[in-house]
C-alpha cells in the first residue's frame, strides 16, 4: 500500500519529560491505517523553510475508533523543535504510513512466548506492537531501559504479561542494562528497538541462545520510499537495503549477524 499525504490536525502535544513529547493528531485517511513498527514523516514548516527534510517518527499508538495517531518523540534538533511548537488545532503535513513494520500475524503464527525489548525513545513503537500482540491473544513480557526516569509505562500493565524496567543511574528499577533483565533462552522470539549498541548486544545474546530476534532500525531518512538510498544499511549477504522501504524492521541476523 502506497503512503498517503494528508493535512493532520493536532489534538494535543503534551510534555512527557523535559525533552520528550506526545503528539496526538487526527489522521483523516482510514484507508491508510498504520500497524506496529511503521512510521510517518511529519512537516510543520514550509517547503522553502529549513530544515530541508521532513522528520520520520514511528507510530506510538493508532486508534481506529477515533482515527487518531500518537507520536512519542524526542526533541533533539531543528525539526523536532518546530514540531514541539505545534498547538491544539494546528495543522501540518503528515505522510504515511511507511516501511515494513512488525508483521504481528506472521510472528504469532510462529512464536508464542514473546519478549518486547526497548531502550530510550526506541520504546515509542513498542506500545503499538504490544497492543497488537495483546489484541491477538498473546501478552508479551516487556523489558525497557532508560537513562534515568522512565516515561509512558503506565498503560503497559494491562496489555503485557510482565513489565520490567532498568535505568543507567539506578534511579528506578534495575541498575544496569536492559539486556540484563531477561534471558533470550526463555523466549521463542525477541523484538527490539532502541540505540544501535543495545540492539546489537541483544542480537548477539539471542544468537548465542539460538533465539530469533527482530530489530527496528533507525537511520537518517530523506525520501522515505527507498529511492534516494540515503538510509541504506549493510546486510550479512553484502547487499545494501533501505531502512525506510525494506525495514525499519529486520531479522537481526541479517543486519547484525556479520557484526556479532
């Protein structure tokens, strides 16, 4: 299904943490409904204004009943700083859904004991993933790592079988790395999104235990459709693949297997 470009209306743009925002918008095109792991490109500034590129942000929650999408994002540069200025009833350009996300029906046809692992703002797409898994009858175990203070964790309690948190500082939960919270051998599959170093470590641990692992990669993107090759990642076969078109979700053995 090709992406749609629509004018989205802001319902809320909430401050979750000093540099974290939760943007809720009305998505008017129900024929282009997103699923877990997909992303949209957001642009609240003119075509002739900086920055040149729109900002790709993953879907945190899709609510078909109200036709609303939530985007959990970090304010880290000029583009997201402009998105953070959006107010209720503002409109902006929203294009998507894009990419190959987590194929929940396929995952559930093969695996039943599932671990969902996230780190930092990489936890954003894992909420929609956990919702879709739970809605299909399988509540996963959720393991998230943060630098200091966790955010947006409350609603996981009703859709996850188990929720555990780690922090780098030890302020909340386990003092250490999120990959220390679980044993891949206890699961049929591990689904991961977060900093590259964390995902690479998760992939290595899964490979050592023979547990399948799928990761959602993040790369700087330009076109969002695989035409410009700006977000190409190397694979084990040596073939370059576009994160925006072929991913962002990949078998970890394909993109990290050669590095483990």
